[in-house]
C-alpha cells in the first residue's frame, strides 16, 4: 500500500530524540502501524515489535528484564505497536524508561492505551502523547489530487491573515466547486486511510464494515472485555442517528435497555476509544442556558454512516446539515462547545481560548437571529459562518467555505 505522509509526522520528529516516551494513540486503522513502520525504516538501529504477537506480549508481562534483554538492549530505538494489550503496562514501561535512559521508547495504542496512559501514575512526566486520527480533509486531498491540493494549500495559508484584515483570499468558482465535490465525498466516506485508498464505493463500504466489526471484536471484546458487542453496536447506531442533537440520557437508556449508570460508562468507553465525543454546552449564566445535555459527534463520518447504513450523496440526504457539522468537528480537532438558550437561540460550535470564536455551520451562506443574539451577548473575536460556497467578510460575520474547516478551527 502506498505510504501517505501524515501531518503529525513532523511534530513527532521534533521529539524523536527527547528522553520521554512517545505515545501515539488514536482509533484503530487510523494509520498508527504504518506510521511506526515508516519511523523504523528511517531510524537507524531501531526495533519494531507488536503486542498483537502474544509471545512477545507474554515475555513483557512476565519478565520486563528478560524483555529488555531480547528486544531493547541491542537497539537505540524500540517501537512497540498495540501497547493497549499489555497488562499493567505502565509499571513495566517505567522500569524500561528508568533502567535504559539512553534508549528511546515509542508506543502506539488504540484508545484503551489512552485510558491506560492517563491512569498510569508511573509515567507521570515520562511520556509525550500524540493523537493520530484518520486522514484530515487536507491529507485526503493531497492524496486524491495533489495539483488541486497545492492550489488549496496556498489559499489556506492565507486564511488567518485574511481574517485579521491582511491580504486577499479568493478562489475561482470552478476550483471551489471541485474542492467542494471532494469534500462532499469525504463527508460521506470519511478519512480512514484504507477507505481513502480504496478504488470503488463498494470497496469503501466493505472496508468501513470491517473497521466497525474489528472495533467491536478487538477493542470492545479483546481489550475491554465487554462481552455484549451487540449492545454496543445498537447503542452506537442510536447515537449515530442522534448526531448533532442534544443527548437525552433517559431516552437513550429506554431505547437501548441500558440502565443510566451503565449507559454513562458505555459513553465513556466510546469517547476513550475515539468513536465519538460529547460536546458540552458553553455557558456563563446557568439560569438561562441549558448546561447539562451534551451533543454527540463522531470522529469519522464514514464510521458513523456505516452504523446507519447510509452512503447516499450528501446533497440527497436529510442529515446533510448534521454531516457538515460533524465534518467541521472532525477537522477542527480542538476543544469545542455548543451554545443554546432556553429560548432556542443556538450556535453550533464555540471555541474559547483567550478570545471567543464562534462557528455556525450552514449549507448556504446566511446569518440568523441566533448569530445576532450570540454576538450581542458575548462579542466574539470572530463569528464565522462555515458554508459551501462563499468567501466574504463584513463588520459582523466572516463567511468561509467548509473546505477550510481545519484552518478555521485554529483561529484564536
């Protein structure tokens, strides 16, 4: 399979000789193994192993000293794939880190490892964590059409300055239409590398089916020891149908037969295994704004569409708006909240750093009473209307095509 360079690669490379353990975590089949095999190829005197090999895993779990003799001592770099399978991995990793300070250890894990790493007091101050997601639209575009990507990238690099009132940002209608057509494909099938590299729609669907089933077998069954994968699949399907809506736990509990406490546990599992995220409300006045019900968004549109078995073209769908929202969520890759008042005024996403930036996701470029209400109440640094066709800026709103979602999400 052709290797596609990932954006995270250069970021990791900056720390490749730092003392800390590098942990790359993210959903299954997002490309972690491919990335590590690329690092092994580039790094001199490196050793790549996987804990899917149960014999190697057994040595690690039974005797970390013997493990080090076999797999670490003769190498400068040790790359351990599928680290989530290790039992009490943190304590043993601490031993390797402390006893072999001249060695560089790198691990991958599909989310369960993420939960483990965060819970491992042994690795405090010893690990640098990086998240690897499915292809971003930017990475997808570079693989699908590099010439079009080059045009896109030049404009994207100007977006931040254009928002600040410096320079120009323009695309011909023809180029914007080509980019939007590819974005619509991405919004339906998502960015899992194996899906992007597939030659036909049927192959994409089969690959996505396999990704969902593998997740249920490996992550839910083998790693987390949850025996009822059908229960989890039914829950994911119901949540997929409610994507972008406020999650009413009691109703979900009634529909699935999962009691409230168990449901919260299952949602926590789905979050930590990079299936979905619960986006919380943005509020300053608890009396006037709804503050308890999160919205559900999925880390990959293709994964979500597989759960509901709907791969219709974007413009033919009743959930086009929700898929566009989810597209923005997958590209922004930053902490987002939503805003909604009891009077039903709503803004899709709010990003709060030193300044407040708000994003309303629309198919057609237009402003709303809700946007005006949010502006009057919070005076955001930028009020951005992400849409499919318009690049424009006025005194109150900025209209940016959804193709620029990743760069727009980095506004601060």
